[in-house]
């Protein structure tokens, strides 16, 4: 149906009008139309295209048989916009060119392609608005779908309207977070008006209305089929609606001449619509271009572009009908003909798949071609397509060893794609083929472990890693070390006993000192609190690693976490920031949340709450946009801590709840330790010491007692215990904290021990502990810890009736609390000052942010450093127009009118 023939779709047309109006006003938005085949989704896309007027437009379609070709759907959609490719930052340009086969494979993060799509859409919109239409989105290849959805979730102020249409009864289109509009059948009046285009007897008309159920395509096609068949085959209830439509189209195809049917089968098997390729293949079957004329006259196929070089079926159900009615032998012949027609190097992937479709037995030549196709797909950032190609190559492999090798590769690619059950099944299959190959078993054990870990099955993941390491301990200690280092990570979620046992295994491994993982092992082993000795400095560990070679990024991230657990906060923060910068430069949005977690932890531990808020907010958005549930939990809990510090009870509890969600059997949720610390800090700040103590005590028990939060919260536990008059409840946790502080040998940790001793000491000894603690604290680099100790010391002095002396430390504490926006703590310090007789200065607002949102603050800081909008956009995985929008909102809040004034403002406000 054309746009002028839509009936009964006013709500849908209104939604599309709103989408277009927002795009014209410079605001980006998306909409997903869902419904069964023939319900009118394509007609609504046509309506949107007509209603868009002079807006720029891009249009693409998911093609079922191209799901194995990464980025094929995206390339079809973006082809008209590729003239703007050179305007993109170089890493994005190179990634998108590689994805489309226009440049060398870069092996970049798949999300970099999504960022490139975001930037390209913003460029192509050109300030006048852009409409992107994607039909049959359920059939988009995974790489195209992920890139488009990433872009859709990050669009904001570019004037881009994204309209997807997808069936909801077949392969799902997972567009969580995007608004959806589900299409139902037409109302009876609209259905009757549409059917009235055909003169029908009343009885037949009533029967067809009942059969169609308001489906517009059925209302248009079933009367034609009924007339052609003499009124017969559609008995009520005989077939579901889609089956009846298939049968209707089957009848139309069957009435075509034989050579026309052959040509239609080539079109159905090729699905790209490339007329030159189709005609070359058809010639091998004895058909020619003129044989297509009957199908064109019948409206089965239409020309897909202005110059007539592309041909497509009028509706996808026609393609399915053509393919399903063809005998197997004829389908095999068509695939062989297409493979022969695709002989040039740029068509190697399509050729390999047609060869595979034509194969009826094992064929090493075809299997090798598919393996090369899989490798190219993986390099271009299409792991799902790679997994499919590796798996098909394995099935075509004559030798068991080659089959197992390709199944192992398929398992690893499926794991990268997030298809965890498939990865596990492929890994098990590969291991089963070669029972006496420990290296293969260790490799597949790692696949199973990661699949279990990402599903929250931490005990199973841990066991797989340990078993895999045992298999190769004697033959390949390097591989065993890699597995055990991963097992250190999984054990972290299980408990202190499992962590210690894993570290024992790692320590006992006969690993060559020249292996780059040897210094990593030396750094991790001291995580066991029962091991004596000072841990090596992170800087020394990194230098030793570089002398020996390289280690994977995941190992570097684990070193960040280990350094924080060992009290090396500054070094950990520096490494994490460096890794984050590398990921930003490479466009690694997928891995950035992991490293930003360590950045945020370092910022929290050093009292840089405003920085931590910006980091955690950005990372939480990225984690949501890339489907990383673990980090959604973790960053929700970090935000809960920052809320707790400010006394924002409702938002603290909401964020902590998100952090506590998703716990698996035998383990805690990833965000649980931070969530409990946050809720305890909230209660402590608001004067609910008993509730706070209960929260902190949960962190002293398994399975959380070895976590970083458990150790860092001990000073809060001691203060809570003293406030409820139960100092004995702090004895064991403090002893543990003292042992830890003694091993890490950091002045700030020693200062915290002294603060705790001051809280627990009798009056004649408390002052010495507080004074010594304040001497060790660094009021510049760790201002919050200094302020917390100064507050306690000031309170002790005031209680000792030394009011004049108390004002100094209390004023110091108040200045920090006010600057950080820690209202409950500021109120407490202010009340103590008032009790000393000092004049109440009233509450002061948090300095620095001028009411900016976290994203505005982050963008303003980068702009103040001299970065352009495009450079900021590349770092934050936004479009440059969205960056401009946020700066426009930030300027009046900061009281500036131009970028030139921003640097001075940033210096003045400490941004």
C-alpha cells in the first residue's frame, strides 16, 4: 500500500509525525514498529518516507540469508551517506571502512563501528534532519543490528529519526530501551473499506474478512488468489494466516513460465538483488533477462533503484514462497550457479556461503573457504557471523582434528557475540571429538567458564578454569597461568577461602620467569591476607611485564583491581586512566565500563566525588547501552555511595537496589559490596548508627569479607560501633584492618588505623592518636579522610571542654564537607561548631559544579582543556552535535557566553 492508501492507522501516523517533527527541530529519537507479516509495517515506512518531504533519507532492509555476512544490512542502509565518511575521526573512519570491506581489517572494538555510525548519521543529517528507515529489522545481521542500536541509544541532538519495522512472531528484534509501537489488525470498518477494492459476493466477502483478521496484506492478496483458483483453497482454520499468504503467493509463482521460475529462484537465493550477478547465474541455468518479464508484469518483483541495477520481491513472503516450492535439486543448482557467478575477490564471502549451501557432503575446499570467511568476519567485528561460518566449516570438514579446531574457533566467536549457550555447546562438541587433546580441552574449558561467568554462574565458571589449568599445567604453564589468573577473578565473587586456594595454585605453578605473566603472578599472590610480605609496587610490576612482552587487556584490568585491593590507589588510578584513554582513542566502548570502574573506585577512595560522579554516570550509560548487566550493577552501587555521602536517601536506596539485584546461586551480585557500604554510610551520616553497624558487619562475613569495600569500610564500622556503645564489635574487624595496613604500608592507611584507635581509646590516649593521624593524612590528595578525622578530633576536643581548640579542626572538616556536598556531615560539623560558641555561618553549596549535570560537567571540563566538539564526542561516544547541545546548556549555568571564557571559568570553579 502506498502512503495515500493507509486506512485505520491514525495513531501510528501521529507517532511518525511526532518523530519527524522532533527531527526537524534538531532532536533525535527512535521508534520500533512491531507486528506480524503483512500487518502494514512497510506501508507505514513508505508513509514516513512520503511525509518526510525534503528531509534527507536512508533506507535499508534486513535480509534473512545475509545474517552470516557482517555489516551487510548496515552497508545497504548507509551507502548513500558514505560521502561523509572522511569527516569522521580517523579511528571511526577506519573501523567503518573495514566493516564495509573498503579498507584493511582493523580488529577494533565492535562498538567503534557503532560510534562511527552515530557520527556518520550526525554528519549526514547536516543540521536539516535525517530519516533512517529499516525494514525487516529482525533479519539484520547481528553486527549491523548492534551498531545501529548502539547509535540509536546514543543519539540526542542531531535531528535524526530512526524508524525500525520488525516482525514479532519470528526472530526477535532486541531493541530494549527504544520505544515500541505494536501494530494490530485493522478495525472492521477500515478492513471492510480496504477489501471493497475487490468486487466480491457478500458471502465470500464475509469469509475473507474473517480469514484476514484485519491484516492489510491478506485483505489485498487473498481475493486475488481466490479468484485465480476458482474460489477454492482457503477453508477457515485450515492454515494460519501466514501460511495462507504463502499459499496465495505460491499459486502466483506456479503460474509463471518455467524459466521465469528459475530466475525467481536465483533472486530468492541471492537476496542482494544485484541484477548483474543474478543474470550471470541465471545464464548458467538457461534463463535470460527477458524471462523475468512475466514476474514483473504480475507484480511479484520490482526494480529496487532508479537505474534498474537492483531487483527485489514486492514482499518478503513472496521470496519465502519461491524458495520453499523449489525442489532440492534445483535449489542446489542455483547455489552452484551463484557461486560460479561470484568469482571476484570482493565476493569471496558470498561465494563461500553459496558453495556451502550447494554442498551435500564433506568438502575441505569449501570448509577452508568458509574458515577464511569467518576470520575476515571476526577481524571486521562480526563475531556472530564468524561463529556461523566456523560452525558450517566444521560440518564440512572431513578430518576430526580439523572439525574440532573449527568448532573451537566457532565456540570462541560465539562467546564474543554473547551467544553463550551456543558457545558452550560448540566447546563441548569440540572437546568430545578429541578426548586425548588437553590443549583443546583447556581452550574449551575457558569458553565454558566465560559463558558461565557472564551468566552469573560463578562457581561453575571457577571450576572450569581450575580444571582447564590442571589439564595443561605440565605441558603449557603459560596457558595454565592465564586460566588461573582468570580464576582469581572468578574466586573474588565466591569468597576468601576460594581466593586463597586459587592463589596457592597460581603460586605453585612452574612458570618460566621470562613469561610476561610471571610479574603479574607476583603481584596477585599477596592478595591472600595470610601471606606475609609487602606486595610489589604496581609500577615495578608493569615495568617487569613490559620487559618480558605483553599481556592481554583483561590482565591489565585485573592488575588495576589488585592494586586497589593492595592499597596502591594512586598507581591503580593512573593505570586505569591510561587504559581508559587507550580505549577512548581506539573507540573501545565495549570494554570501557570495566576500566572506568577502577577509575571511579580510585576517585571515590581519594575523595574526588565530583570526578567519580562523572565517571560512574558515563560508565553506567555505556554499560546499559552495550548490555553489560554486571557493570550496571556495579556502577549503580558506586552512585549509591555518592548519594549516601550527600545524604540523598531515596536515590541512594534506588541505586543500591539496582546494585543488589541479579545475585546468582552461591555468589553475591557484582554490586553487593558497594551497595552495603553505601547503605551503611547513609545510615551513619543520618545518625542511625545501629543500622549502619549491621550493614558494615555484613561486609565482614563471607562471601564479601575479602572485597575492597569490606576492608575500606572498617573505619566506618569502628565509628558505628563506638556510637552504639559496643566497641567490642569492632575488635576483630579492626585487627584485620591493622594487619592489612601493616602489609600495604601506605601513610593514609596508617592514619585510618590511628583514627580508629583514637575512637576506641580512653580520653588520655585518644588525643595522641587523632593528632598523629592528622599528621599522616594528606589534606590535598585525600581531603575527605582528613576531614573525617578532623571532625572526630574536633568533637573529642569539644567534649573535653576545649572549645577554642576544637574550632580549627571542625572548620577544616566543614570546608571539605561543604565543598563535596556532604550535607549530613556538614550539618554535624556545623552543629559541633555552634556548640563551641562559633557563629553559625549557614549551609554553603557544594563548590565547582554550578548546577551542571554530570554529563555537562564532563563536557565542560574537556572543552576547557581545549578539545573540539568532535574530539570530545569521540572520547565520550556521543555525536559532536550532542556535545554542542550540552555545552549550550552549560554556558548559562557557568555564566559564560563563549568557549574562550570557559577556561577561565573552569580554573575559577576548580572544574
